C-alpha cells in the first residue's frame, strides 16, 4: 500500500551527499510516495555552519522491498529567481534548448544564456554563477539537470545554483560504456566523457598510436557533433576525420565523398532511421545503413572553391551545413552558414533565404520544440520561426 510521505515522516532518516538527498526507511514495511507541487508547498532548508541552501525536490517512487537508499532528484525551480529581465536577446547566439518544463534556453558565445518562459526573458551570466559567458551548447539529462558546455569547461544547473564539473569530467575513470537515449557527451582535450545521468566515463575514439598536437589546437578527432541512434550506437562528427560510429567497443569511421576533411557540424537521424551528416564544405550526406551518399554533389549544389581553401560564401549552395532537424511532416530542414535554409522532402530541395523572411542567411541552429515548431537562429543575433509559407523574426516583447 502506498502512503504519502507526510503521513509518517519520522520513519525516514536522511543521508545527504553532494546535490543528492537519500531518504531511508529502516522498517521497510511500507511503500511511500510523495509529490511537491510548488516551492511554497515544501521547502527543505539545510544549515551547515554558515551555509544555507534551499532546494526544490521532486519526490519519486520509493520501493521499500529493495532496501536501498531512495534518490530524490532536483528539478529546476521557477525562472523568477533572477531579476535581470530584458526584452531582446544578445549577439553570437548559437544554441537553443527547451527543457522538460517548457522553458526555452538560448546560449550565446559571449553573452551568457537567456531563459524564456513564454512571457519573460531573463539574462543569466557569470555574475549569476554561470561558469563562462561563452556558452557553446546546453543539454538536459534524464534527471532534469541542465548542462552548459562553455569555453572554460562544463557546469550544471539544478534549478537553484550552478556547479562546476570540469575537473570531474576531465578526470573521470575509463570503463565499459553502454550508450542510451538521454546520455550526454562532453568533449575535452584528453578525449570524450559520457554521462548517463548517474556516472561519468571517459573514452577516446582516436587510434591508439594517435598523438595529440602540442604546437597548435589542431585536433583531428575532436568532436563537433554527437548523436545516439535508436540502436544505441554513438555517432561522432570530428574536426577532420569524418564521422565515427561507436558501439562502446569498436568504432568505424566514414570518410568517403568529402565527409572527411571539413568539420562535421551536425548529425541527425530521421523517423525512418536514416542517418544524416552535414559538414563545413562537403555538404549534406545520407547513410541508409549500407550506402553513404553525398546529396550535395548528387544535386550539383557544392562549393568546390571552398573545398580548395578559398573561403567564400556562395548563395544557392548546400556545401557549408551547420545544423539539421525535421518537421512534423518528415521534411528535413538543413541550415547552412552562408546560404540560408534548405527543405528536403526526400526528392526535392527548396532553398529559403532573406528574400523569404529570414533575418539572415547564416543559420546557426534549427531547433524543434515540444509542439513540433521550428526555431531558427540566424546570423547569431535573431530568432526566426516559420508559419508554413514564410519566415518571420520572433519578438520577445
């Protein structure tokens, strides 16, 4: 029989570890279940000498039969804990995430992050505890904790404060890895760290005899993108070695047809299980499990001069692919850094640029929210959406 925790709280003793609460029932005679609906509903205040921490906890199912500690997961609190409200985003925007509560997070490579609840836009920077204002990506783990990959390392946010995990990630042990949906990857100079929501494990995808350059920042096996497919394989887009598929034991690299050379900026799996890769020069690639196809070359939309080292932008090309996503109809949307957005229905490609309402032709991110709507970062300083026919610049006020 399930009981509410509040009905008999004295049966539980408390163990506190870093950012985690464990409640233990010494009698193991009852199963307890509890929920917190708001910060005012239940607030645990811990006093440790001069330190005072207020944490919002989410009560999940406790199974007394297992006779193991019960982990209470910390979820993000209300966005109103900050007072730095603004009416527009900054510059150098490069990433979007919608968390499980529906809040939107926008990352900037220089201006910190912005949190948007649909009404209020809040600016969060180093002064609020963010590790660095130069943020490259934001991810949410299976526990609802947010992770920010920055120029200066990786930090997490549990809804009340930020924690620096850079050293833990860098020094994590090596071990047997089994990838699963919701797992996170963090790249660093010594390799890649995988986090499954509970533990960190380090591993490398480069050959055993590979030597890191000490004279410059050239790291041919550095990861620019990652993806866990439906079968549990991890895919990594590298700086210049193409795409690696890793099952936890063996890795196979795909390098043909100009996939190797330019940095692989984006990896995506569509609803049919097809893998898609996009790199900065070779263009758009399709892999059906057997054959690797360069769609850009097949459609005659390349930029040969760019591949030769002449760093030119070319409207009408599909060579410098930066980001991908799909819509509710199964169309693939491909963002380029110099030629706007392309929509691919499997047969036909349609190009959209500033003439179709985009705020810029440099597409940094295409993100699909919980409703299936697409959000597009253009030129690093504007957010656009698509109404089915044209694009329009999104206003936060």
